[in-house]
């Protein structure tokens, strides 16, 4: 059974972190590279938005009764294979999931130029994901049924 309230909560969480990131988008690369506070805010908001998307993908798959993948990135492939997500979008989001893993698990040094590029080039992918999931599940993120 689909828990639309949980799905809506995740969608709202994605949107709120994207709004926070949008509000900081006026920072130049040079400003971003020297301001550790801004780096922290951007990294954390990206991490949280991506994690909410991964959680939503896993929840979606579970609700549909589909086989749950071993890795979160594979959940995006499953959504694409089932027609809930465009294949190209799923591939770009898998890259973001790997980026999130790098941040969380500290697999290596985070390249701040890459963070800046993801921040300024990939937020629309998260918006498209949220929109696709909302449409597929017939959820109005604002709470209307």
C-alpha cells in the first residue's frame, strides 16, 4: 500500500533543500571556494536532497511490490525499467547517488569544483525526479489528493 503522506514528506524535503540551494546560487565559484560555511551548507543540502530522493525511490519500489535492489543507485535503474523514470534521468541521478556516497562515507577528498558544478548543473534532475514520482503516484506535493 502506498503511503502518500510519507512520499509527500520526502518530496517536500527534496523541494526545501533545493530552495535552500537556489537561494545560495548567486555565489561565484571563487566565493564558494573560500567560504567554508557556504561549502558546508551546500554540501549538506545536496546530501539531504539526494538522500531523500534515494529514500523515495526505495519506498516507491517497496510500495509497488517490486524486487528491492541491493544498492540505492540500482533503485533508479528499476524505476527507469518500470517506466516511472526516464533512463537518462535515472543515469544522471545514479551519478548523484555516488556523489552523495562520497560525501557521507568520505571515500576520498571532495573536489569543491565538482560540488559547485553539481550544485549549478544537477538540481533540475532532482526536480524532474520529484515531478516524475509525483505524477506516477498521483501525488500533489502540496497535500491535495
